[in-house]
């Protein structure tokens, strides 16, 4: 869209006053001109009418005695009038008793004038007063009466040169008066606009000083006691109020910035602590041919955590993939609790010869968290817990045992995808059943196996054209396409698929994906 051309208020005001004055002047001068023109026409016709009546009286005797020569002699006195072109005495509309035509007129003009007069009489009553005017001629006719009896009609034909001269002269005078008056009005409007625009420009400069220079000490001093003074007083009060508010906001901002700085520093340090809880992925090398780990908290710290421990000998290990309540700082606090419980469980296993059961370990986590967080009943204040998988691997015996709370486990055996549904029971929450027995699954790994453990941050991520979650069906299709590739390449495929699907959408949750090839 094109920007409109800028016009200042001064320009608009001058144009408005000038335009209004021009319209008023034009209408006035048109009215004066029409009135003057009409008055000149009236005066000229009246003058000719008086001349016609006087001449009619002088011609009365000649007409009465049928003395055409005497009438002609009387009519010749009209030669002294510069504008009279002809005069005629008619006994009726067709019969000319006597006539006069100015010597200045040629034969063609004479014929034209005579025909014009006859046509006028033809369409009008010759016994009455007649007045007629066109662009070039003025015609006036009066009846000649003797003792109240009509005896003839006398008409005078005059040119309009005098009227035209008056028209041109008066037009020139009116034009110069119009131009002079308009110039005076423009000069006046230039002067008067300052009375209105000067306060506006004062306010404009004050606004610019505040907006561009952040000068909240700006004030406008009113020179006149009018509406502008009320406006200026309101502006000054507004600026003083903004200054006070700005000072308070800047003070509050500094306090918030300081708190934010300290909080961020605390969270960054907490992130270091949480990162230290996550195992070194090189420890996977001893047990798995290939592997990859994706662990991306949504914020600096998160509610996802994975734990990996070697147990009583070099042949057995345990992997826990945990998705705690929420993300950020609250989720991170729960991961610390999970880590504390996990340390107790691992120490107990290391000092016993019991068979490691992931299903029983989930039950231990369930009862321990409910007890620690005082979430044994629905009246508890807090409501925290986690979903997750516990995977036990015995390399010497070639077995995997695993159990899952909520989150599914995916594995390929003999190039066939298997999906192990997680139990519909979470760990530690108020509504989690403390007596619940989790399902344990055992898989033979002697022929090899590729396993994937994920939190729901991957398949719940919104994106795509319809802004829907990624979903497990799409995840299965991707696994079918990539499961024979190296784990390093599969890691890249997971990250690429996640980012391409997410596109511009915000990350929903913490993200954890672990792939293991046995």
C-alpha cells in the first residue's frame, strides 16, 4: 500500500481559508457582475426608450400631415448618437413611413437591420411598447398616439458596443479586485494560521522530545488562556505521571533483572548438577554393539532423565528412562528424587543375589515416591510422579527383562518390529495404585536385537500441516525405514524428523530417545 503524501497542518489551514474565501469571492463577484450587466442593459434600454418617446412626439405633426420628408429630416438628428444604427416609422408592421439608417452601415447591414425589425414586429403587437436585445443589437419600439388614437409606431435600433465596452471594462476591474482581494486573504491566512498551528507545533516538538530523546522533563508553556492551555496542562500532567511511573518501572526492572540473573545462574548451576546425574554414554560401549542417546530438556533443566548402572558383575546392567511430572525446575526436582530412590535400589541389588525384576522395581518406585511426597491419598497437597521404562540386560545369559509405566517399548528381532505396550499405570501420583503389579517382559537376545526407549516428548510433539501430534503410527513408519542403518545415522534421522515435523511450533516437552543394538 502506497503512503499518502504528507501535508502539514499549516498548508491545510492556508488552503482551507483560501479555498473558502475564493468560493465566497467568486460567488460575490459573479453576483455583482450579473447585477451590473443587467443594470447596464436596463439603463441602456431605458435611455433608448426615452429617446424613442421624445422622437415620437417630435414626429407627430409630420405623421399627421403625411409629411415623410419632414419625418426624414427629424430622424436625421439621430446621426449625432454614436450607437444608434437605425430608426423606423411604421404605419403597420409592413409599411415603413420614414426611416433612418446610419451612414456607417453598409447595404448588407441595412438589409439585415430592416429584416430584423420586420421579424420583431411580425411576432409582436406593433401597437405596444416592445423591447428586444441580442448580442449585437438593442431594439426599442413605442406607439405614437394622437388624442389617444394610434397613428404609427416608432422604433430605434442601437448596437451593443457600449454594453460590450462596459462589460470588458467592468470585467477587468472585477478581475483585478478579485486577485487583489485573494492575495490579501492568502496573506491574512498565512498570518492567522500561526495562531492555530503554533501551539500544535509546540506539542509536536514536545512529543518528539519525549519519544525520541526520552526526555520526561519536557513541558509546554501556554501563551494564551484558551483550549490549548487546557491541552498543554493535560500534557504536562501526563508527562509528569509517566516520569514517575517510568522511574518506578526502571527501579522494578533493575530488581527483576537482578532476580532473573540470580535465578538464571541458579538454574544453570542446577542444569550442571542434573547433567552430572546423567551417565556417560561411553559406559554403554561395554554392553552394546551400537547405541545412541538423545537427551534434550525443553528448558535449561527438565523432567526427563535416563539412568544407567552396572550391577554385580560385568555381564549385567540396568537402564531407566524416566519422564517426570512437568518440565523445567519442577520436573528437575522430581528427577532428583528419582535419582535418590534409584541409588537406594541399586545399592540393595548390588548387595544381594536376588533376580533383578524391572516390574518389582517399578512397584518399589511407586510406593517410595508416594511415601516421600505424602501422596498416599487424594487429599495430598502435591501430585508428582513419572512414567518410564526399566530395562535389565544380562549379557552372559542373553536376556532382556523390562517393564514400563505408560510409555511403549519398541524393538526389532529377526527384522520384525515388536511394540510392548506400557502398563496403564503411572508411578507415585496420588491416584496411582500402590498395590498395582506391573507386567514384566523377557526377550531372548542370542540372535541380536535392536531396542528403542522413548519418552512421550517425541510422539506428542505438535507440527505438520494440521498441527497435530507426531504420533506413534508415524514413528513406526520411520523405524521401519531406518532400523537397519547405523545407530549414528539413526540418531540423525530422529533429530531431523523431529525438527522437520515441528517446523515453527514450540517444543512441547522434554525429549529423550535411546537406541540400543545388541
